[in-house]
């Protein structure tokens, strides 16, 4: 148990735990590559929270797709022919598949963005994908739970010195369990796939009729690396990742990191989470 205290993903109140399975879940033109995975094992559902300003968890790491296995080389004539084919497919999809708008924007950035970072909308993910809504609900419950854990541990100090403070949490891997599931729609499977979130927030404490109330201004930070992975294939089409992974090797396409932020304000009475938690998923609690 001693090692868990140093694990940024460990929340002592969340008893579900297990190892994330590797996901052969990809993207196509979209083409969805496999996404971020936690470097910590075993992974626990939920994150450990501490007092302080937002700090990106140092444990977040991403793979480099085909570049982890193959050395870069100059493109050949056949590579340019393949690139022209995929650009033509992308143009047709942009005209005929508005339901894949986010996926196609990400894929175009892969081909034309030169590896520059990109932002995407987690609000759109939550609005248009059931997995996004489940993830947000459980993320809100997780940081609320983490806040109560901090309050219980530091209550005397916090009551004596301040009525407002900040908290920040470790990474949560989204994509391999029912609490933080893989995207449900083809659009978001292709646009972000499995990804990492971490949470931070500013807290105000008040008293109402003798009860302690929290007002939490929460920020969900999402991170993803868009690339392709050897031996994997697109979920919807079955097209192998190697069709696009070759562009990573030749420099005709470039992996990139993409991020998003989403804010919510949550107010609740201390000690009521187990009765009225935000989650739509059953979540064991101590």
C-alpha cells in the first residue's frame, strides 16, 4: 500500500481496480490509430488529488506509432501515389460524410499540419457521443470525491487558513473500462479514440444552516496523440494502419498531439456524493 501514496492515479476511495487491456482500436480517413495508454500498472479507476494549481501529470506518455518501429526514409514515387489516393478519399468524405466532421479535420491535420499541436472540442465529444457523457459524469464525480478526500485529510488547516483553494489530479486513461469508456461513435473513435484526461479545479467552501457546501469550478484537460500503429486496423473499415503509417515513416504525414479543455461548475453539500453522485455508472465507494 505504501507505493500507492506516490501513484498519481491512486484514489483511496475508489475500490475498482484492474489492468487496462491494450486496444486494437484504430482510425481511418479518418483512420483511427491506437491512442494514449497509462504507463502505470496496475491502473486504478480514478485519480489521486492534491492541493495546488493545475499541474499536468508527469506520468502521461504517448507512443510514436510507426516511428517506434521503423526509421524515417525519403518518400518514393509509389508513396506519392498513395498520398494522392488518400487525399482524394479525404475530399470525398468531407463532401459526403458530415457525421465524420471531427475525424476528418483531425486526419487532414495529420496530412497537412506538419506535426503542429491541435486543439479539439471536448464539448462536442460530450454532446455527440454517449461515451463522452459517461466520461464527463464520472470525471465530475471523481474530482468531487477527490475534493472530499482532501477536505477530510486537511480539514483543520483549510478551515483555519482559507475558504478557497485549488486542487489538481493525476491522469485517467479513457478507453478500456465502463467508467471512462472508448468513444461510441465512429466520428470520435477516429478523431480521438482512447485518450487521457486529468482534472483540476478551484474550490470555495461555505456554511449553510450548519452544513459545509463546496462550489467547484472544474476544468477537464484532455490529451491525445494522433498517429497510426503497426499491426492494427480501423474499426469501421478494417483498413490496416500501415496504409497511413507509411506517411509517418516518409514524412508525408505527421503525428501530432491534440488537447482540449472543458469547464463545469459544481455545487454540493459535503457528504452527499454517495446518495446523489453525478455518475450514471455504478461506482463502488468506501
